[in-house]
């Protein structure tokens, strides 16, 4: 019993790019209920890797973007993350509050390596296709909106990236580029939480209950999390 209690006091969470604020909101709520819980965090980038970590138990929860292995994990959507265009700060588009894909039609679409975030990459191409825009597409191996090499391409007027909202190098780049939300319908990527099926850890289940309270539009996460607890009892 003592050993189980000790394990239950620690929770291991994987957090995808740019999702710290969302997870921290849950952490703050959880700390009000159980301030003795240790939270260990790992940055997660590759779906294959974090699905394997969930399967093997080296991570208890993952907050990220699809795909998830639903054969071994439960998932619940939390919110929709809107795509942004990364444009040069010298562009007239930089001062806009929102942009549509048609506004970017004359700019080359810079394509970062798909393996970094296949779901986001595919969504970008889908949004262009739905808008009926056939942009010049330029692959930029090793460069992208997540690093300085990619931001230099945009700042130099080589084209635009569509991506998630937070580059890895800085949450608020100081000059050179601007990030403007894309307002086209469907220009969003789903953010979800995933956890192992049959989870019995009291700490993990309590944390999931906090997720449902912070994101009340997805109460399903709380009810799904409580099911294993009832079976265990």
C-alpha cells in the first residue's frame, strides 16, 4: 500500500509544442486539491515516440496533437488551435488582425519537414486546397517556422509559413516576422489529452478530473477517467 501511494504521488506528463499555458492551467487547479503531487514533464514532438511512451508507462498523460494510438489509449479533445501565417514584418499583411488563405496567394508557401508535425502539415495543404489557392510551394529542408533558419527565410521575403502559433525559439519573436491568425473555416488543429486505457492511478485520474474542470466543454474526459477507478474499487 505504501509503495502504491508513493507512485500515485508522481505524475509524468508529455507536452507538445506551444501547449504549456493550457497544461499549466490544469496544474494550478490540481495544486489546490493535492499540493503534494510531483509533476514530471517531458517535451514531446513525435507521435510515434509519445504513443510508445504511453504504452510502456514512461508517460502517464500526453497533451498534444493527433495521431494517438487509440488501441491502447483513451483520448479527449480539449480545444481547437488556430493556424497562423508567418509573414515578413515589412509585408502589408503583417498589420492585419486575421488573414485568409486567399490573401497569401501571391506568396510562395514554404514547406517545413512533414515528419516534424504531419497533422499540422497536412492541415496546411488541406486549407489551401479548400480555398482553391494553388500557391507556389517551396520545400525548406531543415528550416521552418520553429527555428531561426525558417524565420530568416520569411523575414527576407522568401515566402510564408503556415503553422501552429508558437515557434520553438521564442514565443514572441522580436522583429523581422509577424504571426497572423488564419480565419478560413477549418484552419484549426485539435488539441487533445491522451492516457492509457484501464488507468488506475489515483493521481492520474484526479489530474484528468481537473482537466475536465479547466476545459468544461469536454466533460467526457472526466467521465472516461473515472470508469477505471470504479472497476478498480
